[in-house]
């Protein structure tokens, strides 16, 4: 029996055994490696006489191809078997109940802040922010509310130090001061955020939200203030007509000052905004006091304008029919699930919702 035939028979037999990947690769090297059996046979070729060489080469090539093919098939088989084994292990049991998926909801206050910001941005207001911890100067003094002014008591301030220099801001009005100190007029900003007063009942919580508005330029008058608020209330409550009244009031930082009421009625137990003969107070406003402008180095003979402060939580309650303010801040997930808003970027057909 020739060497080639012997190699072929031996290895066909070997490759029939139950081999793992390592063993097959070892055989491959034994045959086709640099000093492998088949490789060595090829090296013999040169030594053979011309007439023998052709036949030998052709036989050798046949054996080489046959063994090579067998090895490739064998490797493929082993790999496929391993993948199948893995898949078998990782098989997903589609009869299992799905895992609970909790989708977050947007709090009504955040939703309303977004709505307010986008309504005012349509008419050229930009959004400013200020810190919750304020100094007494920005919160009161610069806003024309001197030391012994009764408004300081009315605000039920949370002071943070004995000297009463640091406090939790009682309104968003100090953002007016920060904005004007930081920049040059004109100013056209709103500033939504958290505010604090020591007060708690069905319509008051120690922490609540306001949005401040400030528009300072040359020749801004009370007509602009009325037009701006009228536009805002109509847009916010999504009504074409609104009943609105300006009631004279007092704020140290505005002169004249007004509180704004909107008309409403109760229809089938629900508040309808813009109709009826009942009035609801929604905000305070006025023309910025010249003393405030002087305090921030703006010349009141050259620039003037209006400011307003709106209670955000109150607006959210009215628009979305929520009647207890305290629930806003109870962090009760069931409440949020009911009154909260779906984030728009979560597809509504998402499987596995908790609802
Ligand atoms: N800061 C006032 C408050 O919290 C609300 C307010 C009234 C703000 C009149 C203003 C304003 O900017 O002009 O009660």
C-alpha cells in the first residue's frame, strides 16, 4: 500500500471518531502543517522521475482535497452543534409573564412650566433661573422692600441664619434683580421656579411655584402689560375669549400695582374659564418701581416696564381640575399616574406598560 493510501485510510478512520474542535484542529496540523504528512509528501515530488511524478501529484491532490473537505465539514458540524447547544440553553420562555415596566410621568407642575415657557417664548421672552437660597438683599431690599416693611412679615419667610441675611426665596421676583444686575436693558424674561413660605393648608404649601415676568425697554407701558397677560391667559387656558380684570393693589416693587382676576363659572361641577360672573385671582403685576430700576443701575427716565408674578400650582389646579394643592407634593405614585402626563418620546404602543 502506498504512503498516500495509508495516510488517507488512517485519517478517514480517525476523522470518523467523535472528536472535539481541538482534536480536529490537531489532525489538520498533523496533515497540512509545515511538517505535516501531506505537506511532506508534496516535498517528495521533486525526487520522483518525470513519468511517476504526474500520477503521484494527481493522487496526492485527490487525497489532500478529500481530507481537507472532510476536516472543514467536521469543523462546521462541531461549531453548529455548539451554537445549537448554546441556543438551547438560552431559549426564551415566551410563556413567562412580562416583567412589570414602570413608565415615568411628567408632574403637572413640570408640564405647566413647559406650557408657560413655550407660550411666552412665542412673544419673545427668554427663560431665566435663580437659586432657591437667596440673600435678603435680592429678595427684599433691592425690590424696594426695606427692613421694617410689613411685606417681609406677610411673606412668612424661612430664614437660614440668625442674622436674617440668607433665606429661602419667598417669590421669584429676586430673579428680576439678578437678571438686571447681570446685563444691560432691554430685558424680556420669565423666571419659573420654586418659592417658599411658612404656610400650609388646602391651598397653601410651604414650597410652591411661581413664574416671574419682566419686560423693560424704552416706552413700555401698562397697555403692553395688559396685552401680554391677556394673550397668555387665552393661550394657557386654550380659549378664544377671556374675562379679565385688573384690581388696584399694592406691591413694594411696582407702581401702580394690580392683581388680575379672570372670570369663570361652574358648569356641571367643572370650572369653565372665560365665562360667568365669578372672579378668580391668578396673578400680581404692575409697572416696575423706579427705585427697583435705580437699585440695579438702570435709569428709570430712560427705561421702564412691567413685571408680573403668577402662581404656577394654582394655574395647574385650574387647568387640570386638581382640587388639593397638597397632593402635588405628597409623592404618591398613584396620584402622579393619574394626573401626570406621558412623555412624548415614549411610543404609546410600547409593550409592557404598567397601565
Ligand atoms: N412677588 C409677588 C408675590 O409673590 C408677586 C408679584 C407681584 C410679582 C407683582 C411681580 C409683580 O413681579 O410685579 O406675591
